[in-house]
C-alpha cells in the first residue's frame, strides 16, 4: 500500500484514495484522518445532539446578523416581483394554520405582546361593526389584495383605531424601519 495514493480511514478502517479524504491544515500532510463519508456521518450525529443543535442555531444567528440587510432586501424583492412565489407562500401559510400550530404561536405571541392585543381586538371589532372600513389595497405600495392594519402611531388606547392598511410585506418593512 503506497501512502502517497491511499490511506486507511480511522473510522471505517478501509484503504481509500486520498481524494476520499477532506483537507485538514492542522495535519502534517494536510489530509484528514477520517474519510468524507465518516466525517459526514459524525457531523450528522453531532448535529442531532443538544450541543450540535445549539451550535447550529448560533451559526444561523451569526450569519443572519452579518447578512441581515441582504437577506431582507432579497425577500422583499422576491415577494414584490415574483407572483408565483407569493401564491406558494400563501398556500404554505394556509396549510400551517390548518395544522393547528398557528394556535400555539398565537398564544405565545399574545403573552409576549400584551400591549398590542387590545389594539388588534379594537380594530377587529370596529371592522365587524362597520365603524372602520378595511381597504383592499395597500396604502404604501398600492397592490390590491388582503391588507393588515398597521398601528403607526403606537398601541396606546387613544390610537387603537388610528391605522393604515398595508399588505403583509409592507407591514413587515414598516415594522423593520422602526427597529
């Protein structure tokens, strides 16, 4: 067995060509001691542990913080320019709400945002009574369709019905501008 062309993997104990091993700068010869498939299997096993899951979440958070503006700009552009994606998202959202997971999320949200709940309820009841009219066009981008009430003056009781009607994506962007 020629050490230049093959190497034994310490995980599966098979003699494999060097192309089956990942690079590793820490090793003297620059090649990992485990083959790619063993590394992949061990990585998957680690990602299933609590430590691996937390490391994955932290990695995602770091990436998002570093690339936040690019991610949000891309999402905004896709949502406004690609109607097929928009329809697909609406179908996914409807499936998610039908699964019942939305109720758990809603309860969690209500606990986390107690100042917003009365304002949302006031708008809902005003629309039902007819004292507040829901418009079918976004007041920001002008797109027709379902709109959401945006409490642009805040959630104080005197501002409960001071809303502008926005599509979901514009509502998202108005909230981000505040933050």
